[in-house]
C-alpha cells in the first residue's frame, strides 16, 4: 500500500487555530478524569458491596467490572469516533467527547452520594457513569487524527508525542488533584466526580473558544460506523496491520506492570497508600519527561529507530523489574526484609520501562498515520486506539491473575518480556511496512 499523499485529504482552508492545544487538553482530561477517579473508586464502592452482602470474590468482580468497562467502551467506540470524525469533521466529535465527560463524571459524583440502603442503584449509576465516560473518552484516535491533519509527515512523530505527554500529565496530576481537591471539598464522596466534571467543562469551553476545524466534512467518508468489515480492512493493510499488532502487544505487556505495581510495592517494600500515590505520580512525571525528550530526537531520528530504541529499553526495564521481584521473594522467603538496595534498583527499572514505553507510543502512532490514506486518518487511528484499549483490558487481567498465582511475583514481568520479544520479532516487517 503506498502512502497516500497529503493532497488527498480534505483539510480546512485556513490553518487550524488552537487545534493542538485542544487536542492536548482532550487527551489530558481523559486521563485526568481517569486518574482522579481511579485511586478512590474501589473504596467508594466497598460500602455498597457490603450493603448487598456480596462475597469478597463477587465484590472483587464488581470492582473489576467498574474498571474494565471503561476500556471496553473505548475498544468498541474508538473506531466509531474516528469514522464519524472523517465524515463530519474533528471538532464536533471532540466537543461531544468533552461534553460527555462533563455529564458522566457528574453522574459518578451523584452516584456515590446515595446511602448504602440504595446500594443497587448506586452501583448501577456508577456503572452507567463508567460506561459513558469510556464512550466519551474513546476520542484519543480522533485527537491523533487532528495531529495528523495539522502536521507534515516530517513532523508527525513530534506531534504524536504530545499525546504521550498529555497521558503522562493526566496520570501524574489526576491523583494529585484528587488528593488536594478532596480536601477542598471536605472529603465529600462526590468531590472526585465534581472535580473531573468541572475540569472537563473548562476544557469544553476552551475548545469552543479556540478550536478551528482541521478537516472539512466529507460525505464520501465511511457511513458504516459500527463495521467489523472496515475494521478488518484496516488490519489487513500490510503497512498498518503489523503496527497495530505492535501497539496492542506493547500495551498488553506494559499493562501487566501497571496492574501489579501497587500490590508489588506494598508487598515487597511495605509501601503505604500515600507512598504508592507518590510512586504513580512519579511514573506520570517520567512519561512527561520522556515525551519531552522524544520531541527533539524526532527531528533527527526516524520513527523506526526511535521505536526500536524504546522497545529495547522497555524490555530491559521489564526484565529488571522481574529480577527485583525474584530477589525480594528470595529475601522474604528467607525470613528477611527486602534488601535496602533493591528499592533504588526497582525505581530505576520502572523508570526505564516507562521511558521505553513513552518512545514506543508516538513512534507507532506516527508510522500508522504516515502510512494511511489521509481521508481515513480518523478511522485508522481509531482502530489503533481500539486495540490499545483491548490491551488495557487484557493486560491488567492477565497481570493480576499471574501475580496472584505466582508466589515469587515474577510471572507478570516474565510474560511481559516474552510478549515484547514477540514484538521485537515482528519489527522488521512492521518497520518496513512489508508489502506496502
């Protein structure tokens, strides 16, 4: 498949105004709302689970559902958002996404104010809020399409790095805002939903004020918004399919680490909830820093070289985390506390894994965008984000299960490394776009 020329894309007549700012804000708000709700949602659900008399296993399943349904909706709706944005333009979809976040995070805030006597209603509303927020947050592919609209192929990787920086900023500031914002609202349970909804409203107002459409509406674009056939056609593109597989497997591997991090630091190093809060904030900071480093490097190095470098660092980081887990288990099994020197090694390994992932993410998105027909940017990037969401569903499930069944706690990281080695094996084809 030859890379389509930029001239075939129906772009806006005038240069976009504030498009990259609004794109950054849209992704940032998506992750910010996620980061605000994530640390407190299990605790807010527990009184309702107890009121219903659910067993620990059933209660855990409900909490797992509340977490996973968000990513499930993104898996289902990311291609839809992308196809619709190809047809009606990017701005309506981004505005709809932000407006949906306003509504559904407010609904979440209302749900957790219900008394335990109305536990079923409270949990039902929480589930509806998570479904709605997931659908609203399925716009990351559309945001990537805005960047593709606004950047030349030479600058595409630098533009895509903004999404990674937005992810890191949201992941870092979400828990921080939750912590201080709850204090502002006197620890009221509705505070987290109110904060996420208010911040989404601010972003919506900014988008209305400054965003200028980056793509003309195109009646020739796909009309089949829910279409497995069209999704399959994207995956079958020889220049795109291996890259989508790369993205899915990389996120699956990284999610094994994300899902087990808090449990490992508590069990291995005795970290408190506040300690883990700072660890997660630090991880987000590394994502932002690595994204900032990536942008100037993308001026001098190709996306394929940056992808290879990021993958190598990610593999080394994951393998080192697995080694630390095994050494901690050895010390604990011998009746000793984990060696003090293992903690800085763990921090360094985690930083390497995060930095490597921060290089993989924009490299894959930029390559996919450059190899796609400009008239289908929203659809193709939406399919890519859909499979990223699938990785975020399956990765945490696999990681949590492997962590529980393996006393040494090394299995999640071993599986992550094995998965990444598969990614490395398909890189020659993915990097060259075999068959293009």
